């Protein structure tokens, strides 16, 4: 089985994993490396409805602030408050313990339209 | 993920400029890349913003803005600041001549000493901030900001008849931190013996250097001017010392912000006076007799009547940094001012900022509100610097 077969990616460097109609969202290892040491994370409010591409979280490194976008449309059903208390978890484990929030998707089928690991790796090569 | 702000944006160096001019490089360009630097455009130069250090250096410091910052405060860091402008101004009355453009006492500066000063304009604004060193009574060594060197050198050439020699083929390195003097003692005891703001022509590893005891971090340290061709050899000699690792512009910015030091283009500009900026100390005692420098009368009036706004230190509550250009409002909802530099202070371990506020809101302890991404973050006016200066005296 290919690496991260159950994970999808966006061009904005978010990753998504699907469990039923619940999508877990975070930023990719590439993204955390580009951002550098994170010092602050702002997560969306619970129950907030977001559309695909909507800015719904912010990460701040020592030198920059960046928007995090909702990769798919849905409702925020869980947020990872551990990373607001210790943002360095995102640097050490971006694609695991450093997840940001969970969305209840309007349409779980759109998940498959996102890039898989190979497509994302190819995309990174073009940057 | 999209970058909202980056510290280099303030200095004519937008990373996503659709038609970027080709970047200048410093003599250490390849050296930085070899040591794992991430290069970014800054003031028209490709500069290291941070390093992914390798080998022996990685054992000393893992690299990244946070680790590089903390390493500099604990040990010693090497900064390439070769993008800055270096020039020699010579002539029999050179000190008197320069005094027509700056508020500092240059005549009274002793040979072998350096001083921080400002080019000011007739409206009392700041054209640039710079270091002036007196090498001899007829010889001044100037170091100016990269982003302003064309403006500054044209300003000097236009207004002074003294000989201006721009030193194009020079590198400038800064060695900063509490262990900088220990390191320097091994390489040049003469330089290590300098007092704060002293300057000496000496040799490091057989190379003729001009070394001053100064810097931009709030720590003890040295700035080393050398021929471009020798830059790699000197940088290598410095990082062979166990206390030293290379440090990027990211940490340079967070270090100077914690030290409460101004960045031209952010905290100082042609519409900001030295009085507003809290740089009144730059005006020499003797110069306050006649106020005979550009904008002198404006500054005297501001001192007598109080400036309408003042530069202050600001501590946002919580953990969210408030960056440059953040709007500041008073507790009563009225407009209060603007943050000019802001970010996260690794040694402070929290968000820090500097900005200009109305004079009635400038007292330490004043509560303010910052508007960050549409949300209100409460903050407090605090004394500068955020981390105490540790200059050798």
C-alpha cells in the first residue's frame, strides 16, 4: 500500500483524513518546515460552518502569520486545543498529533477529488 | 496556507513581487547555502533568513529562528550584514561637514570611537540611521542601511564637498552574544580589548579588518569590516570557534526588537522625528546650543511642547503576536496609533511590539487595544528594551 493512502492534500498545504463523514485537517510537514517555529495557533469556533477555501485558522511563526483554509465544506465539530497550548507540537508532528480541527463534511465524496500523496509530492516539486 | 505577513515585506522586498529585480548577493552567498541557509529577498539582496545547520554546527544549535535567537543570547552568533552600505568620508574638516547633516556631536567624537546618529531632513524627519566611526580627524567610516544606501550616498555627495568613497568590495560580519569577547580574544586580543563603541584596525587570521565593539542585538559584540575576497576565510575562522554558529535575519530581527532597537522603514522614516522616536539622546549636547542641523528647530519645538506621538514598547496580552501596521485604539475607542514592529520574542517568551501612540497614551502601564484580524487584543505600554542590554561598559 502506498504511503499515506488514506490521506489527501491541498495546494495550500493542508492534509485531510476521512473517517465516515468526519474529516481531520492539519498542515503538511512541508508547511510546518516552511513556517518555522510556531508560536501561536488560532482555531475556528466549534459549530462554525465553513465553505471550501474559507480562511478558518491562523498559525504564527516567529516571523510570519499564515492563514489556514478549510480544504472542504463542512461544520467544525472538534478542535485540537493541545496545539493552541503548545504550538511546537505542529512542528514536531504536523501530520499526526499536530492536527488542527475536524469537519463534518457536507459531501464526503469530494474528499477523493483532493490530491493523493503522490500528486502532492509532484506538486511540491513544481514549487 | 498562505503567508499573510513576513518581516521582510516592510523593506521593498515583497517575495511575490511579479517583476522582481535581480537580487544582489553578498560575498558569503555560497557559504550561506553550504551551511543550510534558507535565502530570502531583503532590501534587494538574497539573504539568509534562517539556517538548517549541519554537522558540528547542528550539534551546537539546531537552527531556525527560535534556536538561533536563543543561541545568540546564550553564546555567540555570526551574522552576515554585508548588504549594509560602507563608506569612507575624508577631508580636513570632515567632522564639521558631516555635522551639517546629522544632529550628533561628530567634532567631539574621539578618534577610535564610533557613534550612532541620524541623517535628518528639514522637516525633522529621519532619512536614515547610521554608525559613524572616527578613524582619524580627517577620516570617518560610515555604515548605513542596505535599503537606504543609494539615498544616503547621493545625499552626502550632493551636500558635502568632502571625498566620499563607497566601499563596494567589502563584507561586514557581526559577532554577537555574551561569549563574543571570549571568541574575539583568541582571534584579535586588540579587538577584544575595545571599549563599547570603540573601533580599531586590526588583523584576524592575517586579514586586515576594521573591528568595532557594537551591534544590533542588545548583546556585547563586534562588527567586522573586511575585504570581500576574505569574507569566507574570516567567517570560517569564526564558526570554527565552539561558541559560534551562523544566525539569519529572522533572529536578527527578533533580537533587535527585544532590545528595543529601531529598524529603518518600520520604526523610523522621513515623517518621523528623533523626538517622537525616543532618540533625543542622539542630539549632541553641544548641538542643542544652536540646533544647526536639518530639522533642528522642529525638534527643539517638539522637545519644548512635547511631540504629538511617541514610540513605546507594547506587550499584547496572551500569545498572539501583533505585527507591524497593526492598528492601536485607546480604551475609550479613539484612534491611538500604529504598531511599527511586532512579533514574538523568544527570550521574552511572548509577543512583543513597538509602535507610535498619542502622547497622552504613552505612559508605562497604559492599557490599549490592538486590532488583529478583526479581533481586539488588549495590550499594555511597557518600558523598552524588553530584554536588558548587556553592552560592555
